[in-house]
């Protein structure tokens, strides 16, 4: 007679084993109809599996986060059901849930097309309308092998081979289709309504390019039609803002096959890059960082000593000369310790903050490369703070304030903070990890910040705080980080002389605000749809001549404006002024200054904003004052305000 305790503390007693669906039915038919699964003693369980002992039970519906994830996972299985009906000879690999959706990897000699997606989607809709029950079969490993041997599902058999536990394996039966999963899944397809198949892409079995090529079908699913439609609108908006398209359209950068994953910056994009670099350099100077520069190629012995060679060897580019192997620098930290190690340091010198706009190379898989967001060569706004244990709190606290200041300057207000703790593979003693994790936890709590725990996600040498920003489409981008490292200074012989005249290893704080310049600029392009605020824009102002008579004045004014340090240019083509204004607007130039005969007589310009706002007729000194005011606001205020 299991006693079931519900979230409100009430108890229900059943004479025999009971399912989550039966518990829901005992509360009300409406709840039973909405039930997707349950949480039994904090473990998710299929709604139709029996509960045999006293348990705490939470009923899961589509209103719960777990519920929508179960819906998405069940839709992945529906892809399998539909695709196997249309293309019986294909083989199913894996179909997990991802953020906002799901995918299924499929092995097929036939190459899927966008037209096939329409067919598959139609078949899924047909299957959904049948409202059939999804059965769960709990079988032995031997029976699972037999089931997939009969279906010639070679990838499923490989997955089973990797299962060392001889316990129960869950098979899910969609009419004639059988799939394997830990579950849970929906009990009936009536819960599966609002979905869309999104795109096709390539992948590899187990993510390894040495293995078979697979085809991946992506989809999304939601509990309500409105949620699905809102998401599809966000996708449409994201496609409009795709930094790769905008980068090409506005001549910001390009990538070509001869240098995959590495950026060719055009003058417009490089102007944005330089503005950001200048701003970060000013921030560093204001916060007492010392800027350095370290070599690109360093003997592998340093990377072996630091521990990076063993862990990241496959991700490093290497070169050789005179019987020595060099790694092209994948990160900056070991090199920064070499700078710290030059000359004996005293505790009175600490903290020492060494910063570098460090160019790094990592051999990312070609299939993972994605515009500016995932590259092989990138520049970090990297710095390492060498301090005592007693200084950790103040340094971390100051850095947190700095991160918030910088992100707000770029127009990002919502910052998500996560604390990542010790991973399974790591260096250093448990005592050291305890101290490092406690230091970061204390720093966050002392500032009364909301944060999330990410167990096991720290770096191999230390725990870290991650700072993610949310953009205008509610997408989350992890950018900044600060990590406490007790181990690397020991491994690389970094020392200082303490108050007792004894040598001691400093604590090393690894920190970055933007993370990667390339990726951050990609985020900015999509955030602003390439309509950069005036302080970031490649060109802040364009001067347009109405007639040929005004060309000389345009050129003269432009030279004066450039001498003041503003980024400006002229359009003196023999085109109508309306056409020139449209061109300047399409090119996203924040300020458009028109010069005709009237403006020449007044030694002024007729100024308008990118959004069409008329800013009046201004003399140059007034134009400078306006531009200075707008630039000072950075990304915090719209131009027309």
C-alpha cells in the first residue's frame, strides 16, 4: 500500500502499486488529461510506470520546464517514426533535446532536401492525429540487442554495446517503430501538437570526423501555438540579423577557404574592432592593469609543464624548427607567468595585473566553425592577476563591477552569472579546490548577486565565474569569466617573497570581459543589426553634396571633422540628394549631413539621424558638441533621444 505525498504535503494511500497517471486521475480528470510524466522522489518517471513504495510525487505537465523537454524529446522519436515510414532503409543514430528544440542524427545514402523536411513534417502531423499511446517496454540488454538486430539499427546496437550496466533498458514503442531512451516520454501523442522542423545539417557519429557522416534534422516544439509562433518570429528576426549576412552586406569582414576559421577584417569591421580595443585599453589603464605582449609560438615544453599539452594537444596548431616542436599559442596564461617570473617580486608588489590583447589559435573542427562566433584564430581581452589569498575577494569583487560596467556600456543590461566548480579531470588537491570555490562563492554572495551553480564545469586548473549577457532576442551569450588558480603558479615556478621573507606561490586569477573580440563583435552586429551606436560605427558621419557647387565645401568640412578625430566621409557623386540619403541610410551611418547652397552660406550642415529625425542646421562647433554628447552616451541611449 504505497503512500504518495504530494507537493502540498497531502497524502494519498493506494491499495496496490500505482502509476502517475492514476494518481493524477484520483485528483481530477483534467489533471490526468494534462499529465505528461512525474517526478518520483526527485527522479523523472514515465507516467505509466508503477510506483511500488512510499514516495514523494510531483506531477509534470506541459506547464513545467521538464514537461516541455519531455515533449521535445518525444518529438525527436516522432522524427524517427515518420522518417522510417518514408525511407525504410535509413538508420537512426541519436535524437537529444537541445535548447528550444531537438534534433535527430540519421545515416542515409539518400541526401535529404528541404522538400523532404516538408514531407517528414506532414507525416509527423498524420501520426500525431492518430492519438496513439506511446508504450514503454523495460527489457534486458539481451532483448534490446535482439530488437535492434531485427531492425538492422547498427548505431543503436553500438550504443547498447557501450552500456556496461546489465540492468533494464527502456524501449519506447510508437506503433511499429521502436526507439531506445532513458526517458521519460509522453504517454500519448495528443500531448504533441505545436512543432516545426527547422533545418538540415551534417554531423558525424560521436562527433568524430573519422566516423560515418550523418544527416541531422533540427526541430522545435512548444506547449502552446502562440509560443511556437513567437519562437519562429524570433528565428526569422535572428536570420535577418545573422552577422555573416550583415558582415558581407556592410563589408565588415569575410572568411575564405584558404584560411578557414580566420577572419579577413575589412576597413569597416576593423574600425569597429579598433574602437572596442581602444575602449578596453582605457578601462584597463583606469583599473591599474599593465599591458604586455607575448610570443605566438612557444616550445611545447612550456605547455607540458603547464598541463595544457596533455589536455589540449589535439586542439593546438604546431610547427617545428631546428628539431624543436612549438605550439602556436592557444591561450595566454603560461606566457603571462613567464613575464611575472622576470625579477623577484615582494608581497608589497601584489596584486600585479598583466593584460594582453592576445592572439590565440585553436584547431576547432571545421564543422563547428561559424562566422565570427566560432573561429580558429581569435583575440582575447585577456588578463591575469597575481595576488595573495587575502586579496582574492577584493580582486574578484572589483572585476565583477568592471564586467557590469563594460556590458552596460555596450547596451546589455541583463547579466546571467554562473559558478562552475571542479571537473572530474583536474589538477590540484581537494583542499586547494575547496579554497578556490569558497573564495568565488563568498565574492558573489558578498555582492548579493543571483547566481546559478554549474557542478563539474570548471577549468581543469580552477573553478570559475561565468558572465553571460542576454541580447535583444533573449539569446544568452557566455562572454566574461574569472577563474581562481592555485595550481599553475606552482607548476610554472611563480613566486613572491612574503612578509616573513619566505618564498610563496601567488594565486593567479584568469579573467576576460569580452572573451573573444571576434565573437563579441559578432554578437554586437546581431544585437544592433549593424546599426551601431555612433561611438562604435565604422563611419559616424557622412557629408552629402546637393550639387557640384557644394563639393568643395563638403571636402573642406570633412577634413576639419576628421582632424577632430571623428570618423567621417563624403558622398560627392553626381546623384540626386534623395538617392544619397537612402544609400547612407542603407549603409547604417548614424549622422547624415547635407550641404547645399543655403548651408554653404551659413557655414553649416543640415543634419539628420539614421532614423530620419531632423536634427536641424548646425555650425561645425555645434556639430562637434552634439557628436561628443552622443558618443559619450555610448550604447546606453538611442540616437534620437
